[in-house]
């Protein structure tokens, strides 16, 4: 039982890979510079998920998520943005087919 558990592939890695794919798709997923950078919030969400389902990836996932959040629009940019407000949802019409709420 225990040996099989250790041999099982990591459940978190797919989420980390999706996070990287989402982040690298920023230019094709957003139409405005703000939307393109907002894709990073979605990437961070996937990285967080990787850390929550796989304890062995917690540290890597946290660093990855923090990195993506750093690339996403910051508080002053959200405040200055005319099309969106904090709490609004941005829907991405690309292969990602997902949405993200602006913090």
C-alpha cells in the first residue's frame, strides 16, 4: 500500500503545468494590456491549486503563484482601470475558457 502511494505520480504537477500554460497565453487571451496581465491571476489560482492538492509541491506552488500575482495588475492599476473595478469578473475567450475575479 505505502510503496504504491510513493510511486504514484504527483497530482499537483498538472495544475502547475496548466498555470504555466495559462500565463504563457496572456497575449492571446486578453485584448487590452490590463486583461493580458489579468491572466496571471488565473495562472496563480492554478498554482495555488497545485499546492493544495500536493503537499510536496506546496513551496514551489506558493512561489509560482506569488510570481504570477506580481505580474498581474496591482492595486493602483486596478484603481486606474476604466473598464473594470475590483470585484468584477473578466472572462477569457481563448483556449483557457475561464474567468477570474479582480481582487
